[in-house]
């Protein structure tokens, strides 16, 4: 009984001790919290600054034009800002483009204030600094700007057409009927002087009879006076000239003069070599003066009318060598030369016509064939050239990154010239021998814009990556910057 009472007393004493210890711990914790809150309540901000532009401050709480609260600046932060303002401002630079500077404060095209560059800050003056470790990770490659000969290759499409100088038509200048056709198939090849058809024309027959009468009268008046002989000769020559104006073949006129007899038919011959492309003539058909009976074209040489884009016309010159590819003959090339550049431009397609002469001895190239051409330019000697990949083109501005030393990259605005063979000519901005970034330049540009944007928003640049310490322990992380807005992102 005594033992049980002793156990109960011991248990009660232990429970009371635990209760007293817990209460004492709660009291000490409350005191510590009160002390911290008291300290925080005594910490008052020096002033308030614009959340997007640290240069704009206020002595009281307020909101910016976007409704964001101004951020409080305390004593230790104000001392840092005061130390910065005591340094001399070298110039002001664009927050998104470190190469664009101004001696006075201004705003960029997006309305963001230019950032002040103080003494001792080299990032804005010489470009962006990147650690060697990050350069190796990005795979940065550079190449020296150097002079070289640039040759440009212009590609275009075109259509094969007939050489206008090698087309012939048969169109009689008199009325008549077709009595006989010697060439009665379209596509048949004919030679110059070859008989095409026999025609009957009452007008031609009458003119021949008139000539014969005049010629007989001239012979009769051979012994007459001078005036009569002259009149007879003029009548004879007039009748013969009438037949020549109707383009009666010369051999028919020679037969008429030699034989002294008219012929009921006249044979019309081919005016040139070539293939018959069009033959409206049908045996027995009546034709009128000027009506087309045959159309003949010589296809041993053809034209290609190529449509060259407006920006490539400056590289086209007369006599330039051209290579043609057509779908009908895969793997086969046809070579020609530029004969003429037309003086007009198509307003709809913004292309200009270029006439190219192509030899076609085998007749493989046919009118209306469609093909692609490549015009070879001999090129010119350019003073400063860099690879195409070195140029960062925003559409309105072209920039290259020039490397200084091992870890500094400077953006330079350049003016471009001719392009060709994977290189581009730089008319200004870079000197021969300077190293420009040709690989990973987009990543470096993104790094530069990121840092500029963080500075423009009042934030801090991301710390440079550091290698582990010799003991294998990384350095402690930097203290995180306060949030840009007390309420978080919107």
C-alpha cells in the first residue's frame, strides 16, 4: 500500500515538472518574438522608389502608372544607392542595347529610361563579360574578319520561248486559192527555199499578162523615137515591180522573163529554216491578202525568259553564264548566257525579266518548258567579310559581337554589303583582323539583353558561375534580392 502511494506521488511530481518546463519555454519564445517584432517595427524606410526605375523616388508610399506599389528603401540599401550617386556618371545607355548610348538621360523606343553608367562599370563600355566556364559551355566560336572575293549565285525560274528573230510567216499579199500543198503536216522541218504550196490568183495572172504585153510593146518600139522607147520601158518595169511588191518568188519572175508566158499558178517557198509550228493552210482553201498560211520557227537556238527578284537584279550583267535545269531531263544541264535585261519590273511579283540565249542543237528544249536557272557571278574583292552566322539581324538593325580578350564581347552595329559563298561584306562597324563571334552569338546576345533588362527593372544581375573551391565545397549562395513587387507577380 505504501509502495503504491509512493509511485503515485512520483508520477504526479514528474507531470508537474514537465508542465512547468513547457510553460517556461512558451514564455521565453513569446519574449523572443516580441523582441524581434519590436526591432522590425523600429526599422523605418528612408524613402520609397519606383519598382521599375530606381532613379524615381518618393518620401511617401504611392503607386506607379501601372498600379504597382513603390518599394521601401532602408538605411543599408540607401547607403549603397547614396554611394553610387556620389560617383561620376559617364553616360547613359539603352537598357536593351548596351551599344546605344547618350550623354543625357532619355527614353528608348519602348518608353524605358536609359540606364546610368558610372565610373568603374565596364560592362556598358566594352560589352558583356562572360566567365570562361560559361563561354566553354555555350560553345562560343570566333573568326577573324578578313578580305576575300565574294561570288554571288542568283537562282530564278523561267520559261522557254521561241527566239523572236528566228520566226517566219507565210502571208500572201494577194487574193487566191490553194491548189496544192507540198508541206501538209504540222511540226515538219523545212529548209529555206523549199516549196510549200501552189496557189492560183487571178490578180497575179493579170499582172503577168500586163507585163508580157508591155515587154512585147518595148520590143516593137525598139526602132521608134526616144520618147516612145522610154514610155515602153517604164510600162514594162512598172508591171514587173508590181509583181515584186506582191512578193512573187524571184525564180517565177525569171521564168516569166525568159519564157515569155504566164503561169496559172505560183509556187510559194519557205522563207527560212525551221519547223512548221502552225499551218492553217488547207488544199482548196481561199485566202485573202495578209492571211496566215504557215508559221515556221528555227528552234536551234531558244530563249529563256527568267523572273529575277528585285533584290537580285543588281547582280545580273549581260554576258553572264547561266545554268538551266528542266524537269523533263533530270540530271542534265543546259548552259547559256544573259543576252538582255528588260528595263521594266512587274509590280505584282516584284520581279524583272532577263532574256537568256540557249543553244538547242538537238531540239530538246521546247517552247513553254519550265525550268530553274542559276546565274553565276564572278564576284568582287571585298575589304572586310565575316560568315553569315556572325550577323544578328533584327530587320531594322544588324549587329555583330566582337570579342575583346578572353571574356568580353562588344556588340557592334554594322552596315552590310554583298553576300555570297556563305560570307557577307561589312561596309562599316568592324575592321579587318578583329575577331567576331560566329557560333553561339545568339546566346551571348540573349545573356546581354537579360542583364540589361534586370538592371532596367531595378533587379540584380545573376551571379557568375564559379568553380568549386579546392576543398570541394561551393561558396555560400548570395543573398537573394528582394522581390520587385511586394504582392508578387501580377
